[in-house]
C-alpha cells in the first residue's frame, strides 16, 4: 500500500515517442494500484466502523443492564414504605433484556420471594425473534425457565399462540396466564384459546394491558373476554364453548386475586345471572358506590 508521501512524490516517465507527454501505461498502472489501495482502505474502514459500532452497542447494553439492576434494587427499597402495594419484577419480555439481566432478576425473585410478570407468545414475529436470540431454547417459555423466572409466582400476559406443550409447561409450573382480549384484538395478535386453557387446568386471569388495550375498567375487560371467546369458538369450528358472563367475571376478580395469595371464591354468581349480565353489559354511570378490600373501605363515591 502506498504511503501519502509516495503518492505525492511519484514521478512518471516520459513517453518514448517524444512531444513532452507521459508514458500513459505507467500512469494507468499507478492509478490502478492506487485504486486498489483506496478500495482496500475503504473496506477496512467500513469493517472497523462496523466493529466499533458493535462494540459501542455492547458497551451501551452492559451499561443499560447495570443501570437496570441498580434501578430495580433502588425501587424495591422504596417499596418497603408502601403498605398496600407490593412490587412485582417485570422483565418486559425476553428480547428487551440481556441474559445477564434475566439471570439477575431470576436470582432476585428467588432470594426475595417476589412475583414476576412478562409477555409470552403474543404474536408470530415476537416468537421468531426469541428463537433467533435463544437458539438453545425450543420454545419461548424456556427462555424464562432457564433463568428461574418460570414458577407459580409467574404471570404471563397474552399467550395467544401457546401450543399444547407450552400450555402443559404453564400447568406444571403453576404459571398464571393473563388474557388481554382488547389488546390482542387492537394489535391483531390473535385470539387466545382461553377455554382450552381452562379445560386443561391452566390458571387464567384477565388483564387490560393499557395502552395495547383501550379499557381499564374491569367490567369492560370482562365483556371483551366474553366477546373474544365467541370469536375463538367460531375459529375452532364451534367446538369450544364461549365464556359465560359469570365465568368472565370470575376470571376478572377471584382468579386474579388468587395469584396474590387471596382465597378465591367458588365459581358462582354474586347475584342472580340476569343482574350480573346487566352489571357487565348495561351498567349505569355511578353504579359503583364504594369499594372494600380486606374489610376496609378504600373508595367511596363523593
């Protein structure tokens, strides 16, 4: 490769036929060699830039991991002052967390007996992404299991495309599925097989998944779950019964409370079925006058 000095001091021979011109064959030869040099240099620079970019991203990744670890511990310390709210570790989903962070959260959850919530099998693209990131795992759920984040303290949102093997893994570990019907519809993710999960003994509760979902009110969440189960019934060739209003209400209340250690009530209507349907589908503004928790009134309508 030519040095800058060699290029600036290059002298070309004169042409043999006279006239003051240069030997163009010699000029062409030099230019070809120079072009090869600069092409190789450019490629080296591109490679170097790519390597530096990867290095910078890796440094930033580890910096973000360290920051996340520190922020998590700081947040847990702050939660000690809360009387009625308890923390839950939340790795957003496998692709958003480094392996080091997942391992840290798994160890932390075990040491402090903390619950964990995350996403599972929400859509096909996400599942493909996880397979690329963790080729050692046959299925999405195994990426949580290998970091000790898969047990009866675990909540997994969506589970739209969980197959029989993944559902069995949920049942075996005691994982709770959180069905987010509105979110799954709004994002065109699909319709989770809730009836099949219940029949197989998988624990299921309902969630709003704001802002993927557009309703925070659990009455709306219940109605959305019932509607989704009817869509699923059509998808399954009318072979799976849809959720009744009473079943939907149970999933929205007692089933969720059970995850937090509260004893759920038996699957029954709190009032006659017709009143419950009116409460879910035809409620009036201000129908809820007060809310009680553990024998203590936590809300009263002004």
